[in-house]
């Protein structure tokens, strides 16, 4: 699945509560280089320090 504006918005909405304003920078960067939506979300999740943060991120993606 290509990285669409909707997926970018979903990624930022899920990531921002965890890491703050840096989320928008990462979303912009990875939307340009990710091969697909899974790669995009995995790249965003790579900036989370703990398994709990990653779980929260992926849960937030499903909710948005």
C-alpha cells in the first residue's frame, strides 16, 4: 500500500502523543522513502524505546 496523506496523518496522530512534535518531522521524512505503508509504520516505530511504546503506537494506528 502506498503512503497516502491519510496514512501520514494516522501515523503522526499515533506517534505524537508518545514522542511529541518530532513526530511530524519523522512522518515527513519517512513518507518520502518508505516502500509501503508497513515499512512506513515500522520506520516510525523504530524511534520508540520500549515494547510498551511500540504496542501503544500500533494500537493508536488501528484506532485512528
